C-alpha cells in the first residue's frame, strides 16, 4: 500500500495529524494512505502561498501562460495513468476517467491562452486634465475546495484560471478522492511552477475549511460541492469579507416535447443521466416527458439499458460503475423506496453485479426507471446522485415551465424539441444557468458553467471563469 504526501511550498510533506485511507468503491480495497494535515500545517501553507503570490503575481502573463502550457502537455502525456487513477479511487469506467482527464486538461490549455488576454481599459474622463485608468489585478491567495465526483477536472477548472490571473492556490480535495489531486501536484512540480505557487493539503474537511475561513491572507475561496457545505462557507466567509465562488448542487429537468427527435433525446438522456453513474451536478434528475411520446421514450430507454454493463470500471466493457460510498447508496435506495411507496411505478431495473462471497463488493446501484412521479416524492425535489430516471408526464408548455422551475436549484436543464420558437421560448424561460438544447453534454472549457438560485455564485470556464480571480482597480490620474 502506498503512503502519499501533501505538497506544500514545493516539499512533499507528511501529515502532522496522522493519515487516512482511500478505498476503491468498486472493490472496497484500500488504495493508499493519505496525510491528515494539522491546522498549523495549513496555516503554514497559506503563509507560503502568500510569499509566492508576491512574485507570481508580478510575473509576465507570458511566463504564467508557458507554465500552464507545460502542465497541459504533461497531462496529455499521462492521460492513461491519470484516467486509471480516477477509476480506481472514484469508480467511473476507464473510458470516462480518460474523458475526464481530457476535459480537465482543456481548461489548462484554455487558460494558458487566456492568461495573455487579461486587460484593463482607459475610460474617457469628464475633465480635460484627467485620465481614468482601470486595471485588473489578481485577488491573492486562493483556497480551492473540490468534490469527489470529478476528482481531476474540478481541480484544473479552478486552478488554471487562478494561476493564469496571477493568484497562488491551496487545494483541499475531497477525502474520498485525493490521489488524483496528488498526481496533479506531481505534474505541477515537473512543469516547473515555483515553490509555493500551487499547494495541496488533505485531511479533516471542517478543520482545514476553518483555517481557510479565518485566515486573513486567504483572499478568496472557490468551492465545488454540496449546497449545504457551500452555504456554510458562504456564511463563514462573511467575517473577513472573502471573495467566494460557489459551484453547488443541481436538480436538472430533462424536457422532451412530443416533437423532439426520439433517438437524439434517448442518447441525450443516457449521456446526461448515466455519466458517472448519475453522480454529476448537471445530471438529469427529473424527466418531464410530454404525454404523446412517453411510451416510446421509456421503451427506447429500456432497449438501450438492457445492453448496459455495470461493474468494475477497469474492466474494458464497463458502461456503469459503482456509487462512491455507502451513504450515496443509501440515499439513492431511499429515493426509490420513497417514490414506490407513494405510488410510482417501476418501469425498469437492471441487474446488480454479484457481491463477493466474503461480503465485499462495490456500492453498485442498478439503472432504474420510475414513472408516475409526483411533487410529494423526495426524488422530485432532492438531488438523487444515482442512476435513476424518474418520469413526470406533462400536457402543455406552460404547465411544464411551472413544474421545471419549481426548484431551489438552477444549474442545468435539457430541452428536446424541433420547434425553433418553442426552443427559444422555453430556453429563455427556464431559470437555469446552463441549457442543453437538443444536447445532453453541454459542458466545455470555453463556455460559462454555473448556476442560478441555490446552485451557486459565479461561473467557471471561458473568459467568465477568470473574472472571479481578479480585482478591479481604478486609478484617477490628474495631469
Ligand atoms: P461536499 O459538499 O460534501 O464536499 C465537497 C468538498 O467540501 C470536499 O472536499 C469536502 O471534503 C469539503 N467539505 C465538506 N465539509 C466542509 C467544511 N465544513 N468546510 C470545508 N470543506 C468542507 O460535496 P461532495 O459530496 O463531495 O460532492 C457532491 C456535490 O457537489 C453535489 O451536490 C454536486 O451537485 C456538487 N457538484 C457541483 C458541481 C458544480 O459545478 N456546480 C460540480 C460537481 C459537483
């Protein structure tokens, strides 16, 4: 078993508060021991990152760009190994693990270019003897807290724009999946980033989080994770008026009108629901299907699901892996049981891979389709984070919009229709930050990713994604 280390100020460091194990969710096997950083170590990392900020923020944009470009090249040279690491600690099929590495790398590439395009402006003044100059400057030391569902890409999506802007970073990855984060640090070191510019601490989430919140040298927190923890951090950031960006939970409606293309909508439903076994913030969670097309849609999904193979992600033909842990398994089971007890119908349930004779085995939940879902069921309101398709019939567009917007979340929504006017009308009316219009996979490096309502604050991706790491400074010049 491997004993892995934290990366602080360019040094590989043990945890002063001990260590914890990381398990493979497909087998239960212990993969590695990872450090528990003490609060003192985290405070030390913040001081180191602040020292590094003094010179990194003064580097030319070109130098920062070149470092990111080298990191991008190194990631591409190691795609297979990084993808395998993701599969081992997170469970997703290897082809998805590799896909995540490529997706994560695309942010490093994009921001290596964007680093050179951060500009200010001169604004015409009201007096002849005055000039108005506006500068963009990096906010300072950034704490990046990331979730387990995309253990590689959620880190690169944050650190690439932060580093491009001239910030230094301290990463706190999810405890279930810190190995991918450690692999990124190995590449950061190889890419030649100066010491202290990128740091990694692992360990107790609340104690590390509290250091981030209390420390005045942390100028910004960028968080991806649950709405519950996001709210806690939002409240905690108030005392020092820290900048905070939040990418939180979702409860995406998937909307299929009678005139939608059936084949495309089924492909879109499978992509948006079963990627990562339904454990994505933009996973479709409520399937609103117009009455005329419901039977065909369910039949089409069943045919596709029958050929889905569920199992260990490292097996070459696996389409669907396990859920991350026991808690996740219990939540999905609870949502399905609750819906069935309140009158939902079970349309489809896949086979679960057999557990080993000794009782070990992964947290596999089979693909499931439910119909007859109503607002009194948990699955209607809460993020399920599992491979379950709950179908809600609708008749008219207006009724549909009321139901689809009836959520505290506002991250992603999917719409399938061939009617152009309706497509635009519905896309504009949906209270969601990302709309997949006849598209089940909308996320890409150059586009803004983020949510309305309780799904978050700010955007990641594109030129929008670097803004949260920049302060705006106005210099009034008298001639
Ligand atoms: P989580 O909120 O439990 O954990 C996220 C991170 O926060 C982890 O690193 C965790 O260790 C840390 N954390 C937990 N408590 C903390 C505290 N008190 N202080 C500081 N840090 C703390 O979320 P999760 O279960 O890892 O991830 C799943 C959630 O993430 C889902 O709700 C999903 O929708 C959301 N998510 C959102 C996006 C997005 O871009 N909007 C992307 C991926 C996942």
